[in-house]
C-alpha cells in the first residue's frame, strides 16, 4: 500500500509487515509534528512488533524526534534532514532531495530510499541510499553512502521489549552494540527495552549490508 503524497508506505509479505515514512522533498517543515524519521522503518512479525518506533515520552524537549530515536542513521552526528523549523537556516542548508522506489518480482520485494540530506555537511557531497530487500523469512538492509573523506556513521535499531536482534554488517558483528533504552506506549510512561547500535568510522564512498 502506497500513499506517496503523505509519505506513508506499507508492505505485507506472509508473516512480515513493514511500515515506512518517507518525507517528500516538497513537504514544508515548520512548526510541525514531524520527526527526523527518513530511512526509518518499523517491522512486525505475525502482528507482533519486532523493530519499533519508541514513541515520545514528553513534549518538553526533542527526545523521540531525532534520527537516533528512530531506526535510521547519522553521519558525523547529523540527521538525514532537518525535521523541524528548518526555515531558521539558510536555503543551501535546507535544500534536500528525497524519493523512494519499489518493485516486486515473484515473492521478493525491494524498497529504495534515496536522499541528499547529508550534503549540508561542509566539504563533501554525500548521496545516501537505503535499500530494503524482503523475501520469505528474511529482511536485508543495504546502505550506500557516496562521498569522500572519512566520516563517522552510526545506525540505530530499536527493539521491541523482549526482542534481541543480531546484526551482521558485511558478514561481521564488528561495531554492533546493544544499549539500554525505552519505549513510550503512552504519554509520560516508559517500558524498558534495548537498542542495537552500529558505529563505524569509514572512508567514503562506503557500502554496507545488514
């Protein structure tokens, strides 16, 4: 199911259900309820949450709004795009392009997110794509970051309570770590869980498959 004007997408395949929200380039980010959730997703298996959006505990700060609070990534500590009140910044810093494409062949489905949000990093021109491959009993995520220079990349995967994920980055567990976190099922309430983080220092361009 695709609702591109609002940026929402849903895919059901056997026991797997995945949701994506892809902010479109023409969406205005002023005083909105938008989050930095580009490249993020949530995953269900037989209706049970596996990879989750932790939610927002309070409206007193930006806790729950940034890329690290979603199943996304940062480069040198920057989110893929400015999620709120971006009009405070000069046009060159606000500018970004994002799109998504998808296709299904037999019982295999791919969903591709592309964007230029990291181009606001000074001294580089970074183009990022995140490709999801879904089939019978598997989900693969492939990130490609085109650019130059050395950058710090951090990825985040928020696990539902009781779920333990194992990430293999290019067939290696190096750089992966589980940290304590929480999910907020309702305003002001939290449930303890954990987040799988992956930290890498890489020479760009770089490609990684999880």
